[in-house]
C-alpha cells in the first residue's frame, strides 16, 4: 500500500489483523475463504513469537491461520480509557474486549509509527454528523426443518430477486425466492467450503476453498466441464476470488509468500498481477467489482484498495479511506496500534457496491448497521436496524444489495445468535 495522498485523496492506515475470528457456540469462526483445514477448538490465547498456529475448524470447514506473532505491551490500557473518559471509557473497553465478539483476531503485529487513526479525528466527527435512516425488516429465514441453514457464509441476489446462499458446513447452495421461500438446496455437487463469488445471468459462480476449484452452477447443478482449477501458492495462504461478467480475479494473501491480486483467463491462468505491499493482514478481505473499479476489502481497517479491472502487470493499487467509518472497536484498534493489546478487532466482514455507492456492513453489538459511502470514500448515510435491546453474540457474515423500484434491498447472512438469512429494505427520501 502506498501511504500519503493518491488520486483518491488522503487516507488513514490502520494496522489491524489478517485472520478474524469471533466466538459462537464456544468455537472460533473465521471470516476468510482460502484455507485448507478446519478443526473445532476454543479461541486461542497468546503464543510465543513465531509459534505455528494449528488449523482451526468450525462446522467441518477448514482454515489455516498461519504463524502467530507475540507482541509486548508498551503502554497501559488506560490509553483507551482516555478517549472516552474514565467512566464511559472503561465500560466501552470492557464491552469491546469481552462482549462484542468473544474471541478477537490475532496473528497481528502493530506498527503504530506508520499509522493515523480515524478514531481520534475526522472520521468519527463525520459519522456523528451523518444522518441515520431506518432499515425495515422484510423477512428472515433459517431454512426448513429438512433443509436448515447451518453456516450460511456468502449471499448473492439473483436476476429475478431471488437469493443464493452458500453454506460452508453443509457444503451446499441454498436458493430462496424473493419472499424467503426455500426453492432448492444444491447438495451432493462436490462442493468443499463453497463461496459465492459472482453471477453471470442465471449462472452462479462458486469458489470451493477446500478443493481450490471454481465451479459454474446452473439450476442447482455444477457444470463439471466448465470447472476451473486455481492452486494457491502455499497451503497457508488465503485466497479470495471474484467473477465478473467477463473475467476472473484472485487475491492471494500470505505471510510467507508474496501477496497480490491476479487477473485470470478462463482456464485460471494469471494474465496480470498487482502486488500488495506491506504486512499480509492488511489485505485479508473479499474482492468486489464497483463499476469500472475493483475493490479489495479489509475487515480490519477502514480502508479499501482499488484497481482498474484491466490493470497491467505490476500495477500497484491505490488506497481509499472510508472517512466517517465509526465502530465501537476503533478504540481497541488504537490500543492495538500503541502496543497495549495484541489482538486487533474485526471492524467489518463485507461490503457491496451498487451504482456510485459502496455499502459496508459495520459490526455492532447486537444489531445490523450498513454504512453508505460515495466514490470519494466519504460516508453519506448510516442505515440502522431498529432494536430495543442488543443481542449477545451477534455475528453477521456477508452482505449483498440490490436496487429496486422502491429503493434498496439488503440481504445479510448471520452465524449467530442463530444461522439465518435476513432481508431488509431502505427507501431513501
């Protein structure tokens, strides 16, 4: 990543983390797709420097975390308290550390001297002044008794308003109608940790992280003749993929290997690579197509990286700050950068572009919030689900957005408090 000012203006670099986890049912849950092994275990505590971390598992799907760094503390946690005052600051810190996510990410090493923090300046002030609108709940589903959702990971709108959901525990795809009725579960297709990475008309494009294969699915059936292999450079690397109407892309993020975004031909062969410089954890997140721009997300800092879809070999991405991003965990990110804590927080798991707007799923303690950003990365609206109380262990995973005649529809998958798909509506004034 290039620091300073690029064509997208000034930005904040926030050093967060590459492997995001939260606790649900006492087990660790990862937010990336790119792993090769899974094993149920509780959240891990701090380990010695460079000690190898064993594979993590939940629901039978595998994730390799990579080595862990040990970090010594240079300051007191009172640094965090100073942001909000003694009484509110300590309460907020306690919520952030214990109540919001349960088990927080690791595999991080702070580099505070290189970072500016949106929590202490412009970004928070912008958020406070940005209007908030209401997300209206339309429907929610957990599947059916015969076909329950177990770990709904990714979601995509179909061409006729229906929804597709990948379930990484059942290794299957679910299809729901516009009003939430289950139409089909596509099981027994050889899926291994499936992630929806795009649509091409009525065709779903699926990356199987467990078998390093891209599949094309028509009417619930995998078209084996069209499958594309994509081998990761090393077993511990994370791979995020994107399918547009014309191209395939892969983002490879590794601690011991080079990190890059590659444009692929239809056989999975790279035709151009854009290098990703700096610590690997800066880039752990999905790829999205935003009109004539590729967006590389990171769940661990309020910054995205952007590229033209037809980038040349060696092109370096530009960085775009999400000015106005606010989260209860920003205080913890500041503490992490100062060396006060060794585990950085997850800020957002997903985003979805529509037109000139990038909708970002903001992790909150118990309710859905979606932030709308313009092309400059400036916050335009905060869209909030009305809740009378918080929900413990609330953990959304993915987001897709569709513009309709009545406004926008938002589809969100959740792992806890129960696995389900929720659909909301927003009608701008």
